[in-house]
């Protein structure tokens, strides 16, 4: 959960406006990022948590939003407050994550390993088609590294967040994200080339 600034930690930067702090940050004054974080992290975290419904993912997104600020941003003080900019950016990124999660889950659900669709009729031709699809998925998954397979199975069959996977496997979150993305791209490429 984002921390609250304490009253006795007042610094000259804490008296600056958000626009001044953004300018200072773009000039390499990293202290400005801490002040901006203290001011706006609760807002960003709250929106992320409300949209994503998962505390770990909300924390990850909050960190990503402030890293975006640190790397430079398209924020223009003439167009509105930083608070509004952060709220819109957070909602947008959270929705992107939900869409990505749902899209990947739907793709994997359509191509379940060895499973038959529950709604499929018991027609021999349909069974043969499903078996062929299952075999295609097994072949596509076999092209992934063991690490990629493990992370995708934990994410989409066990329903774990990337943060939970990182904790469980005792590896950095960035490694989990990289392996999941690479695995999904390879899987998509392998499956779409079959159609």
C-alpha cells in the first residue's frame, strides 16, 4: 500500500506545484518523483485496485505509472492537473491489463490441453476436430521453454497474478513478465500459422 508522507519530512520540493515538480523531474531531480509519489500514490493505487480487483496487480500498476513519470511523460500542465492526468492514465493502463488478461485467458480456454469443449455435441466429426486442435496446442506449447510453459499454466489455469507467480517461483517479477509475454507471442504465432 502506498505510504503517507509525514508532516515532519517537509522539504523545499514539497512546497512546489506538480507542474514545477514534473519540470524538476525532467531536469534530473529525482527527489521530485518521491514528492509526486507521496502526493498521488493513493489515488493511483485506489483506481488500480478498483479496476483490477487485485492488490498485487494494483501495486504493480502504481509502480509502473510512477516509472512512466520518471522516464518522461506527455503530461502538459496547460491541459489539466497532474491528478487528472494520473487518474486517466491509470484507468487506461488498468483496462489494458484487464483486456490483455482476458484475451490471453480466452485464447488458452479455446485451446485447452486435451480437453473437449463442454458445449460441443458428441458428434464424431466434432470430436475428431477437437482432438486435432488439442494436438496442435500440445505441439505449440512444446515449442515453448519449460519456464514459459510453467508461467503460462500458473497464470491461466491456476489463476495466479504475475506477482504471485514471482513469489511462488522465487524469481523477479520482470522475469515472469518477460517469460509470459514471450511465451504468449510464440504460442499465438504457432497457433495462427496452423489456421
